[in-house]
C-alpha cells in the first residue's frame, strides 16, 4: 500500500497528527489490517487470514471461523487503536491469526493477533430509494439487505435514514461499483468524510479522479501519489466541503493492490475471504475483490459463478494467488447467519428479550436446548443462533442453547460438503469426519439427499472411535 497525505488547512493540527500516528500503526499491522507479519502470520510462516463481516460474538465469527480476540491488537481503517468493545455485528474486518483448528464443540477456532476494521464510506446521504432498498452517499449507491445491521440509534433500518444525515457504511464493493451494506452507523459528528473504491477517469494533469459517481480532487496533496492508476483500489479521506465545481477534496490517499489485503508473501497461510467476483475467466480462474483465485484444486464448485456473484473462498495464498479448496456462493439477503455466545446481561420476560454480547435478542420464537425459557436469567451463559429483525438491530433467536448443559457437554458439530456416502454402513464423510446417520433427525431434506457434494450441518455425539453419531442433520444448500 502507498499513502499520500497533506495537512488540510481547515482541520485542526492535532487531527492531522493523528493521521501520522495512524500511518505508524499501519506499518506494524499492515495496510488496513493486513500487510506485514504479525504474531502467528508472516512471510513463509503459517496461520490464518480472514476478511468479511463479523457474524457473531463470544469470540468474533468471521468467515465461519471463531477468532478469540481477547489479546488481539485492534485498529480502525485509519490506524487508530480500538478496544474489543468497539467491535460490532456487521463490521467488515481483516483478521490475522493462528492456525485454524477444530474446537471441542466441532467449531473452527483460532486466536486473532490483529484485527483491522474496514469501512467503505463515511459521508452525508444525498438520496434514499425505499422501493429499491438503497440510498446514495458521496455519489455511491448503497444497497440495504435483510442482513444489513444498523446502529442502535438507527433502529428501524432504512426507514430511519434521512437525507443530509452522515453515516458510516461497512460493506462489500460490488463489481459494478455499487456497495452492499453489512452495517450502517450514525456518524453525525464526523470531522472528515472517507471513501473506499476503485479509481477511474484518472487525470494526472488536473489531479483528479473518479470513484463511482464522485469526482475527487487531490490537488491539495503535494507530489505524486505512488501506485495511483485507473483500476487501483484506494481509500480517500475527504474534507467535508467540496470545491466550487462539486468535486470532493482529498486530504489523504492510500493505494492498495486489491480490495482485500492478506499478509504479503505469506506462504502457507489459510485464507478465507468474502466478496464479489470482480473478474472471471472460467469457474476455476477468477478474482474476488481483486485477489486472483485458482479453484482448479477444489473438490466441488457451485454452478453460477460469474462476475458480480458474491462468494466466500477458502484456501491457501501462494505467490499472490489464492489456491482455493472451497468456493461457496453467498446470498446477499441471507438473514439467518448470526450467532452469539456469552452471559445474559439483562432480561425482560414481558417483552421476551434479553441482551448478550451487547446485542438485543428476541427469544419468543426460539427453540431451546439444554433448558427452557424459564432457565433464562442474568449471568446464565448461552449460545444463540438467529436472524435480524426488520428493525435491523434486534436478533431474532431461532435456537438458544445453554452452555454447560448435559446436551452441550455431549455435543459436537461439523459442517461442510459430503465427500462420500456408504448406504450399507449408513455413514458419510464430511470435513474428514465419519458420520453415523442411522438415528438422525433431518432438517431441510431426507436421507435420500445424502449424496456427495451436498452441504450439511451435523450435530451429535462424538464416539470413542472418532465417529460422529448424528442427532440432527440440516441441509444447507
């Protein structure tokens, strides 16, 4: 990454100095949360890197991996140090961590060394289109989905927004230059605006460029901006007042090689990224957020891969190319993708709500495991799975499991695509685990749907010989 900064005349000196401190922090953690080596991840080392929205808490869940963030160094996208309490559902992060392993509960787990937040836009809303479920900020069209998380101050979702309001948007840049929001925060006290996207219409003589429908002038930045070119990914900090011609004035430009910044030269690092396909040659050769992907070694590939499709890719980064072992198509509108772990902080039985990990949970529709609704009480530790309510802030629980219950102590979970099936033995293999399905309850399918390539989530009891005796098998396609 390259970074060019000027001291904006309209900003206080201490704010400009903060940018210099941020640059120093980024040189340690890597640009935007990736970059140079950190504990557990580095050139020639092993470890893991994940990029995508936070889908859960207890330990943060990114790309299906539960990262213990207790000892992680956390920074904002400008490099300011943050605390664990600053992390929120839906924020897009880049996580450098240890090797991924299967926990006692079967979930994929790792320890985070560094976490970098990455928001896409911060600025005033200029238009709202309820019919299309979108709004425009800094000339960029932002799409809101049922899975978009809203700040508590914006309870009500898209209907809570107003023209002129300053918001911060976390999300994913689409191949057409629009954005899909994963989280929206109210930022009426913003001292500057910012925009992350791809450069077009670069005019070196006029020192201007376009990001989406916005014209950005970088005339206030002294000297050349290294790496700046059409197609480059940039993060631009902007003054809050445009020029007389309507162009936004850049006070700082950071240039990135791609929309995601995994550790540079980190051979052997397990990488999991979520984003949109930005270039496509074939189902085995494409790019995601500017990262080249070689999926020729994947055991199974979904139909429908093309430019503009949202995917989650898992593999190993080698020579700047992500050698994919698994590719999944993601649904923009998938609500049922959040999970929480922790002690109940507060409980309102009349409203049938509780708070865990800082998130309001409605439990009236939940299925309970290891207890009942009467066992809910402040201090009791639970695990929650659910989807967002229409207000964009409340999590509607589909399942609540009590930690340390007999059911949980005797519970193991595994998910993935079936590699092989033995109808005679009534077993199949998924993620390297042999599953005995003889006594299983099926959700979303039947025993006839157990075929190689089918994606399943299995919950059951792990036997002494390593076989998983399934209690429940849910189909996830």
